């Protein structure tokens, strides 16, 4: 393989950023171990906001809502006002309100208690997809990674899918991804992960860094 081959580029990035990636994943694990219900809920909201929107803008919106007390107490219009850089802001504000009612407002059911009861990443993802509006397989995988519950699920956003095509895991970029297709691509990504000896959670952040120049979330 030539030096500029995508697989070699991924290996090179991993070698140079391995420690930073490990620290980032450790930060996610701390949220699971010691994070409050509100902190875990904030990560869920972040993942509700991400479809067709920039992750940095979504997290900035979450942080603004937390500072202003809107995330935990604001109504749908107050939340929507803070989502000016997020697509489908009105629909997503409704999703946030519904999730808040389910997990926070006078609720004895916490996300953490549900995930602990399930105790399996794939089953936890299925539960989230079936029970949280605005959450699909990509968003559920992203959430479970960001709270440190499961690092071996594929987060098939556009950056990851693009790179899976570049390295030959995919022949083409799919227009839409059904559940069956998602699981198939995830299996292929896992096989590649094992072949190059880069753990799935690390591989995701390597590909993200390759496209954006940063290790984010």
C-alpha cells in the first residue's frame, strides 16, 4: 500500500492520536460511572439534535440551554429558540420535551437504571430506538458511546460512511440505511476494526478526526 492509501492514513492518525483518543473515551466512561441524571440526559439531547446538523453547533446549543436552565425547565418554544443553528428545531424541541417527561420530570425511571437492567449494548440500542422519539440507530449508538456504556457500536454518520467507502468496506454510499443495512455495515466495520487492530470506539474517532481535524464527541 502506498503511503497515502486511506488505510495507511487511518493507521498513521491512530498512532499519533491514540493517547488523546483514549483520554476522550475515558471522559465518556466517567459520565457513565459518576454522571448525574441531568448530565446523561444532556448527552441524549445532544444526540437527538445531531441528525443533519453539525455536532459542534448541537453541543453548543445543549450547553447554552443548560446555562440558562432551559434544558431542564424550558417549554418547547424556549428550547426551540436556543436551536437556531440546528435543523428541524421545532420537531426536535418536541422530542426533547417528550424525553424529559419520560426520564426527568417526576419520573422514577432513569436512563441509567434502564441501561443497567438491559446491560447489553445492542439491546440497549434497540430499546432507545423503540422508546425515544428522534433517536435512530446512529443516534442511539452515538449516545451509548458518549455516556461510556458501549464503545463497540458503529456510529454511521456521513464522515464514517464516507471513510468506509474509501477503505473498501462499502462499495457505495447508501442513500438511506435500514435497520438490516445498518447492522450489516456495522458488522463489516467491526471486521475491519479487528483486521487493523484499532478498537471500534477508537476507529470512529480516528475517522472523525480525519474528516474534521478534531477529536470531539
